[in-house]
C-alpha cells in the first residue's frame, strides 16, 4: 500500500540520506585533500642541486685527470648534513671540462687515475676506464657518470649527484 | 553483493538494530554534542597521524621538525592548525556535552555506568591536551610543562615520585618528551578508543535519555494523580514510560543522524576555518636559561593555574590534589547523591546550584588568569656572561689591569682602552699579547703575565675582554 504519507516519508528519508551523504563527502574532501597533500608532498619534491666550486680552471692540466673532494650539503628533512664526495676533473682542448662522479659504475668503489697506464683503474674488481670515461676492461656495466659542469666568474663549478650502480642505463640514485 | 554479505553476516539485523532503531520522542539538537565529540576526535586522529609522519620526539629535533611542517610540507600549516584548534574545540564540545548530560540528569537510572565512562573520557581529553602541547618543544611548551610537573610534585608523600615518573627523571628533558609522546600517541588513544566503545555500546544498548521535563510529565501521568512524586520511578515504571517515548520517536537513520552529521560538519568547518584564518603560534625554541619568560598553560588549564594562587606554599597541594579529587569524587558519586524523584533541573536545586556555581567559578578563574597575566620580564640573556667570562672578569680585577687600562669605562690611561677591543684585535692577538707583550710589540711597557698566570687563565681573561663594549 502506497499511501501519500508513506510516499512522503520515503521522499523525506531519501532527502535526509542524501544530506548525510553530502556531509560525509564534504568532510572527506575538506580533510582528505590536505591530509593526502601533506602525506605525499615531500616525496614528490626534488632537491635542486647546488653548483659547487672546483677551483680555478687554470689549476687543471690538459689530459691530466685531477681528483677534487667536494663538501656536499644534504637536506634530510629538517636536518642538514655535509658529506665529502670525490670527483675527477678532466680538462680537454678548448678548454672543455669533463667531471666524473668518483664512484665506479660497477659497485661504487673509489677508482683512481693511473698515469703510467693512462687509464682509470678500480681496485675492487679490476674495472678499467679510459680518459673519456669509456669502459676498457672489467665488470663496469656503463661508462663513468659525468656531471653537469660550467665555468662561472673564472671558477669551475659542478652539480653533484649520485647515480644508481650496476646498471647499464644511467639513472638517478 | 548485498546478498553475499547478508548470507554470512546478517547485515540486515545489524542495520536494523543500529540504524533503524527508534530514538525517543523529544530528543533535540543538544543531543548532537556526543557525536560531535567523536567527530572531533576523528579529526584529531587524522591530523595527528599526518603530523606524526614528520614529528621527531627529541629535544634536538622536535622544534625543527615542527618548523619543517610549517614551512616545507604542503598543507602543513593547515594540518597543524586543525590539530591545534581541534584540540580546543574538543575540550569545549566535551565540556558542553557533559554539562548537557548533567543538566538533564541523564546520569540517573539506568545510565550511571555511561556517566562514569564519560568521566573517564573527560579526563582522557584533558590528558591529551596536557601531553600534546609539550611536543613542539617551544618556550610555551617547555615552561608550561615545567610548571605542570612541578605542581604534581607538591603532592605530599608521593609528590616527588610522581614528578619523577612524569618527567622520566629529575629534569625536564629527552625522557619527558618521549614519554609524553608515547602517552599522547599510543596510551591515550588506546584508552580513549576502549572507553568510547563502551560508552557508545551503552548508549545504543540502553537508548538515549528523554529530555527531563517531558520525562517527568510522562512519569507523573503514568502514575496517575493520586500517587505521590516522592520516589524516583521504579524500573517497571521506567521501561513502560520509555517504551512509549520510543514508540512516538523517530528512526536514528536518517532522521537523527542527519542532525549529528550537520552539526558535526559545521563544527569541523569552524575548526578548519580557524586553522586557515589564523596561524598556529610557534614561539622560540625552548631555552631553559630564559628567565624572562612568563609560563602559562593552555587556556583550558588556566582556571587550575589561577586557583593555585590562592593556596600559598605548603597548602599548594590542597589546590593541586584535594580540590580536583573532591570534584571527581562528587561526579562519580553523583548518581547516588542525587536520588530525587524528578529529572528536570528545576526540581534538582542542589545539583543545579553546584553545577551552576562550578561553571561560574571556572569561567571567573579563567578570565581572571588572563587579566592578571604579567607582561614578559626583561630578557637579559644577551648581556649575560658565560662562566669562562666570569672567571676572566675576576682575574682582571685581581691582577689590577685597570691600573693601566680603561675597562668598563674606568681605569688608567697608560695603556690603550680595552673597551671594544674585540673590534680592533683578534682573540689570538689579545691572548698572545697578555702572555708576553714584547713578542708582539718590542717596546711594550706592559709586563708579561705567563707566568704568573696559566694559559687557561689568560684565555679566560681574553674571553672576558672580548665582551667589553
């Protein structure tokens, strides 16, 4: 039996249920948007790497790689730490500069320039690279990682970053 | 899909029992305060969880982590703002809910247990506030908690023990912060959820009370004109009258829950609005040497803070322990103290008087506390000497340097004035010069001081001289 009272009641109940639904949806959005934004936010922001000074370009001899220790500041949330990172600077005619990340692309050991053999050698697993960073021998899966470099105000500068190790494709760490 | 769940869980029975149950006739908007309390707790839980993703509970990092939330996290200030204003809102709503329940005499038969659980919830709400506002480790947090834990120490016999347990040791420090954090994040939520579960179960199991005036009239009608109104209703009378009210009442869903939903939405909207419009305060980082700071607890503890001013010295524990204890004993015993036949506040003069006076007293004490807040005392931290400098000062006096040099505006003119020497000479130069002036200035008249002084003593003098302006 569908009396007018019963029908009105059903309509009223449906309207009230919709109001409740609207309140719930509104609150979910009002609280959900900031909540999700705050939870996810910092994961998505990428730190812009600073330009670090390597020194006067004249200090570097052509075709003679030179190691430089950099103090890299790292922001970990609200904590700022400085780490010392090594890079190899190679000067070419021009002058052009190539700066290699100091970690061997195989497993991250510190490699060094062997002047007698005219090559970079890694002591861990006998990886060997040429002056241009290309792999000459051993297990390294890709050439040495080069970093963005520029000369500004007569100063050689580099943007330091680390890359994933052991992969044939270069990818940020 | 509904059928799948229905076959296994009998959701229909659950639905009808929880949501289609009848709510007694006469229930009005004042009854939405309980649901609003719960809604605010959910808001606090959500925003608190987000804040916990970033907060670090150690004195070295707490402040920086909160600043990180305020400056680097998207929506960080809003989330913290909601949590801050939500805390105050929750105290207000919980107190209002308690006052309405008290006013309606809803602590009487058969809801005594619900009332007692409610007292527990009231205490937990204030405990959340107390443990929460230490966490930013700013000046207000540090000093308010110092005062708060000192107050606990005034309890006779066990005061010292209680104070140490609260602080995790003799001093306010890392251990205090971690245990306040653990309490705020783990212990209190567990206690609150358990109490809320019992409280809600009882409310559904027994049904909400009927507004007192309606109830009294109905009981009187049920008893008839010749039965006297000298005793509260018997349980048979109660159930008969209550069933009638339910019969004439509305369904919980959607008729009453819509009131809950709308009121809670408005309250939350107000909290979010306040959070967006007003920035949450974060004072300077906690500094135990700041003697200029005027400690104050959060507003909902101000009345207690003010009350203690009237209990000097040895009587302080009366204000800290005895009065609050009496208050809670009164609340717990209330169902037994108030056995009057009527529920309407008009016919419960003692309860109404005690309740009214308490509200007025708390309001007055809070207002008075705000009025009598002294201005910040002079902050002389920048002009204080360190202990090294104090030693240096004493050495300078003992060695008679002023016979040749002006120091602090007074002294001889034989050598150059040493006021402001920090701007003219380096610390190393000053130190070396004092040790043996002829090393740096071959024609110096000044005697060497190493010996008779030691290297450390010369260093202390140097540090003191560097402070001279």
